[in-house]
């Protein structure tokens, strides 16, 4: 286990330095592979430990401040954080975790001299766990494991719901599937899951949440396109846009392709998948190939359509705009530590530019669905209101969808975690161009 702890710590150290956790993990695992094969279970353990440390970073930093007389070097601090994150809740293997974290420190020349220090602080934590945790959690950053500005902004934007948003962010993310209705009904696919020994429950029109996450190749019919992995909240986008057969549809910020393929499952439309980043189009192509679908793939900036648009208007446009991703932090716990409050103004300006750039591409009578995976108000209602104020030919249409067995009005969708209502945070606004 010492090797896995060391690799998770390397990824966490890179995160603290400003690198996204997925890229940091890929780099750490690639470096490890050069020294010999790392089994799949070990690779999974590295990812799990790094994500747990990132998810608990506010608390472990507060604990470290009480355990350390002075801040340790970056790699040693990361080793300590990874171990503390595993020890927050009492477990049988806590002595093993301490021993293996110390072994990881001893194995590296830069941390070997401080292995005794790491051993002492971790064992002190085990002796004083309850009192240390109680003291640390007096600080909201440690209590909620989010930056202070993030917590304050949620309190401002959602005065009656900010705590539930933060609680949902701390819950393990579910593995939710989207059943390809061209292949089966949700009930039929539930039966296939049962036959495969996999428990699940229906949480949306096409959404099934597994009782436990599994590798995708363990899902019945995965290779044949029977299902895709997609959050239940994200699965609302395509039905809300409601494409019809034969219509020209633009998925304006398509990567990684979940909504692109969902649109094509709903209707045989003429779809263009656009993204400004070529690297985000690679998974779009992969998803289309697995689902045996066809779409036009275009690299381009939605704000500057003159560089890629062929001049033919679209009947439907999905603008799933770049945002802070504040609604999906339980899946990407590094986001909360990488974002800065000033990013919101930059992103909301870009979102407004995307709406303005795409609107001329829409036919009269056509519809554009504006979407973000953000729970920060500045990226949502004000962006739509500002657009409507400057475009007399646009009107906003009401949205309703069935979520967790209930028919609800849709706009700001706050993240939830529960047996039959479990989804990330999203915002949706449907705009129609007046004929």
C-alpha cells in the first residue's frame, strides 16, 4: 500500500500547485508504470485515495495546522494529508495506513528524514481524533471542505438551501446510466442488470442509478450502446430541447459527448457537434462510434461562428456553456480548490458571448437551450436576463420535467443525494426566437 499512498500524495501535491486532479493522477500513474506494472486494483486505490484527500482537503489542512508545529515540505504535507483523509473515520486498518504512509516517506530521499515526524503526527491524531476533529470543524472551511468564498457565495445565492448543496458535494457520486431507448426500456434494462447481479433503481425517464459503481465493461450491452453513463440531471438537457426527426441541431459545447449522443437517441436529426477544444472532441467521436451514431464534428468557437458555420440555420441549439462546474464538485472535488472567485465574472462574460454568437444561427421559431452545471447565480439567471434585455426577438419558455417520480418546474437544479432523487447541480433556460 505504501506505493499507492505515495502516488496519491504526488497527485495531491500537484493539485495544491494548481494542476487538475485527473491530469495529476494520470502523470503520477504514468511515472509509476515506468518502474514496473501497476495492477488495476492498485491504480483504482490511488485514484480513490487522491479523490478522498481532495474531497476532505479543508478538514485535513485544519487538522495538520493543529498537529504540526510548522508547515512541512510539500511532498511530506501531501503524504500526511492522504493518510489523514483515510483516518478521519475509524476503520480497522488504521494502523496499517499509518505504517504504510511512514513506509512511503522512508522510501523517498526527500521525505525519509521526516518519516518519524509523520509517524508521530498520525499516531497523535489517532489518540486525539475526536477532540482534534471537533476543534477543526469549528472553521467552516474544515466543516464543509470548500473554500470560504465558495461557502459565502452559496449562502448569498441560496439562503435556504446552501447547506444541502454542500452536503450533497460531500456524498459519494452515484453511477447513473442512461438507457438507450432505441435498444430497450428502463424496465427491460433493469431486468438485464438483475440477471448480471447488479442492483439499480430508476431515478429518471431513462436514468438508472446503480447500487454500486462498476467498470463500464461489466455493464450488459455496454459495447453495443445499450447504455451510457450520465448523471440524471444532465439527462434532462436533450428532452428539454426536444429535437424532432430531420431537424438541424447544434450541440455547441459538445465535449465529451453525453448530450450529443442523447439528442441522437431521441431523434434522427442532422446534428453538428461543436467544441472549441479538439481534445474534448475525441471522446465525442468515441461515444458516437460505440452507439453507432452519425454527427458532423467541428472544432470551433461558439462565440465566433463565422470561422466554422456553413450559413444554414439550425432548428435547435444546445448551449451547454463553460462554467465553474460548481454543481458537479462531488465528481470533481479538485474544482473547488482550483477555482477563484474572480473566475465567475470571466465565465459569465464568456457565457453571454456564446449566447450572442449562437443566436443568429437559429431559425425563426427555433429554440435554444442554455445550460450550465453551475449553482452560482451569476452564471445563470443574470446571463439569461441580460440576453433577453438585448434581444427583442427572444422569449423564454417555461420548462417542466419529471425528476425522481415528480413533475417539476425546471430552472436552477440544486444537487441532491437520496435514494430516488440523486443528481448533480444544473441550470436550464429554453429560449425561442420569435417568428
